[in-house]
C-alpha cells in the first residue's frame, strides 16, 4: 500500500505545479523510491532482468500507425532522451510534412531488460526516459528531428530537466550507424558554442551520446498508459522541459561536408521562427501535427 500511496501522491503532485516552487522535485518527492540519483548505477548493481515485455497498444493513439515493427526498409529510427518523455514525444509527433510515421516512449540506455516505470524511477536500472521515432527521410530529415531535440530542452542540466531530477531524466542520443554519430556529435559542438555565445545554459552540454550497440537492447517500450499520454482525455498537462530559446546554427556551418546533401533539412528557417520550442509549448498545443505550407513545397 505504501507503493500505491507513493504513486498516487506523485500523480497528484504532477497536476499541482502551482503549489510548488520552480525547482521543487515533484517526481522524485519520495527520495530513493522515486529516484533522484546523480550518477548512473553500475551494471553489476542494477536490478535483475524482467522476463516479459510490457504490453503496448497495436496502434499509435494519434496517427493510427503501428507501434512496433518491422518497419518499411526506407524508414529510419532515432532514439533520444531529453527529460520527461510525455512532452518529448508530443513535440516530435507534431513535426509537419507527414514524415513522422510513429513515435513511442520507453526506457533507453540501461541494463535491466523490460524495466517498469517504477523500477526506472528508482534509478536502479540505468535507463533514461526516451522516445523512439520512426520516420520517412524523404519527408523529414534526421537533422530536423535533431534540431527539435536540442532546442526543446536544456542539455546542460546533467541528470535533470527542470523539476525532474535523477539519472532517468538525463539527456541522450543513441546512434545506430556512423552517420548518425557524426551528426549527433557535430550538432552538439555547434549547439554548445551557440549556447555559450548566447550566455544560456549551465555550462557545457552534458548529453550522453552513445552507440545503440553498447546495449543488448537500447530501447524498451514503456507501459501503455505512457504512450502518447498528452493526447489522451484526462491527461495532466505536465512538461518540465526547459528550452533555452537558442537556435541551432545553420546546418551547412556544422554538418560534415559529405553528409550535407543526404541530410539537408526539410524544414526551413521560417518554420523555426514561428514554431521553435518554448517552455510549455507542447502542453499548450493541439495534438495534431503542425501544418506548415512551406515544408510541403520541399517534398
């Protein structure tokens, strides 16, 4: 019953932001039970594997597309983490142009197989809350997704994002091939310099960039109730992301020359002038993807 009470109180606290100061850690209120660790647990101390996968819906709540593969060969996959996955997922599924095929929230870059939400919140599995994006690169570029990733949170907060503290809220990018690695690292360097010049953030970017192959399975699906959470009736409008409102520098200034043609952005600067992430932008936005006429002209 103590566990049930803790979960209930956490839910109530999520919906009661106005009663707490900006830096109050609501989601880690119950200390060790709810997480808050400042370093990733060693593999040998992680919780043991769970034998079965968590069930998820067959179809995406907003798109009606499959939640699990196999995916068409022309599609690509990106896995990232930038704080509470509720808002992270919604921001990505709203990108325009029809290129986002499906999204899912889950737990990435940890040690325990098939972790539960409560286990991840304890900090004893090594995972971070993450989003898996399946997209059509002919309609939206990985670079567009990457730009939203950087600009929709504060990547200098280490094991935290806004009110949420603990290793399960660390910023992360997990690459599946050498080209993703190059783009992740080059964009990180460019955005770090942009933040420095703007005097924003808390110092160096602390985003974890690691190969998906470092893990037996880099991404595990979260529970059904977390999937597309902010689109569902009765959802609490919670998002602790802290966008710094600094633009990622132009692609051609930081991208490796041999990748510039293949990964050229589909979204023009006009889109970012209007729709660049701001604090609480996802919870104030409709569930449907953004309609952006200029993006359509590029396809």
